[in-house]
């Protein structure tokens, strides 16, 4: 018998295809990212689910309850590290070059030119550092 996996969030089709070859999938789509404890336990009990939880953090999971039910917890701490660093640089560029403001001007066709029109701050000759002792700051 294949293990059953409870999926409570929307996953890309390629992930579903990969999982469906090795397990029976039970869907419970929830608009909220978090599902109430009682409902989750009911779904697990009703479907005899062997759930695997895949996240980059697990502080929202009742680890003792999972251990009691022999539910493995998949923990992937480095998954978001590069993405967060990339997004930090993207936000730095977006704010320094005033891109959101510029996009609004273009969308509204508000071409009131002046000497600083569509100008942001250049990062040339700037010193940029990432402060932190965690995975991203290293």
C-alpha cells in the first residue's frame, strides 16, 4: 500500500506528478497558510495519512504530536537562503532607483519632466553589506 500524503497548500503540477507516482494524495485546500490543529488531526486520522511536512522552518508544527503519530517532518533550512539574498538585492535596486514610482508615472502617462524626473540614486561607489550571522548573512 502506498503512503498517503495530505496536501493543504497549492503545489506546482510537477510536484504533484512526482508525488502521485509514489503515494496516494489527499487534498484539503485551505485559503489560509495555516490549518487549525483540530481539523488537521481529523484529516490525518480519517485518511490514515503518513504526512511529510516540507518547509524551511518547522516552528509552526507540533513536533511531539508528529513523533507520537510517526509522522516524518521534512526540514529544508537552506531552501530560501539564495532567494532571500536575491530579493534583498532586488529590493535595494528597486528602492534606490525609485522603480515603483517610475512604473506608476509610466502607467499614468504622467510625463511632467523636471531635472530629477525618473532619477534614482546610483549604487556606483556605494558600500553594501549584509548584516547578520545566519545563513543569509554569511
